[in-house]
C-alpha cells in the first residue's frame, strides 16, 4: 500500500507570495492533518480535515487555510508569506476511527521563504 | 490543556548501551500516547503507542515504553543501542475525550546520538 505523499518536496518563495502544498493520504484514509515543524517551535498542529470538513484547527493565523477533496486529498495554502513561515510542513493521514488511531506521516514539504 | 515534556533535548549513548528517552505528560485523564522517530529529511514514523490496553508497550526496532499513570510518564527504552537508532524522537499525546480529533500534541523532541 502506498504511503502518504506530499508535493512538492521543496519550495522557495519570497515574502508576500502565497503557496499551496498538496497531500495524498493512504488509500482508504479519510482524515488528513497538517503540522508545521520549525527548530524553534517544534511540531505544531495546523488543522485536520475529515470528509471535506475542517474538524479541528490549531492556533495559527487566518493566512493558513486548507481544504479536502472528495478523494480525501488535501491542500493547504499560506497567503502573504512571512519569513517565519519557513518550515517543514507535514501531513498525516488516518482512517479516522478515533483519537488513538495511528497517524501516518508523509515526508513533508520544506518551505523556504526569502 | 494537555502538554508533553521530553527531558533532555540531546541524549548520547554508546553502541550497545541502554537507551532511555524520557517523556512526561500533563493531562486530567489518561491520554493516548505515542512515540515517533524522525530520520533526517524524512517524515515521522510511529515506534509505538499506548491506548489504555497493556501498560508495557512493545514497538518496532526493539523499542518499548511503559505507561506509568502515577508518574504521568511514558519513557522510551531500548536495551542495546544500534548506530541506526541515531535520529530525533518525539513523544506525542492525544486526548481520548476530544472525540475523534486527530490533533497530536508533541514534545520538543530528543536527538539521540549513538557513538561507536
């Protein structure tokens, strides 16, 4: 079974631009969560989507948004990029049976904002 | 609010020595607990998880962890370190009382160095 895939793997943008990252979950998984990983703040939860609906949201500004499609693929968008948005963005998928269910992570998209 | 504390941002052991990575959680109810490993330029891989079954949990690659409610701890151990164990390790918690949320709260991570 294919794992979680994320595209692109690397991205360089400049301040003020916007960016869209994509995540394809494991087949049969209906939940996709996004995390931001930085050296200073560590791993922080951005949001979770299940059946095309946002189920939970972390403490991030409105510049960070996401969506999920009917095939469970998800995208996250960051508008008006700031230098501090440079990070590794990880997505994780699960079947969505419960909070104790294992989440499977993709390799991440490394975003550099100049 | 839940939180996770990993004691020691860097741990160094010799090959063949015991590995002990510490994790303490703060929660009003016993949470679900996870240990993930991250190798350079990769995502997170689940090592093991506790979901209120057996308190001693065995995972992949010879790792195990024991849930101790009285100490609010979930320390990760491996009897004998291997060079390939060098990586960053994350302890995470989710709240069983929060419905089906996939939100994980992570500790700051511990980098494990294995010396030959």
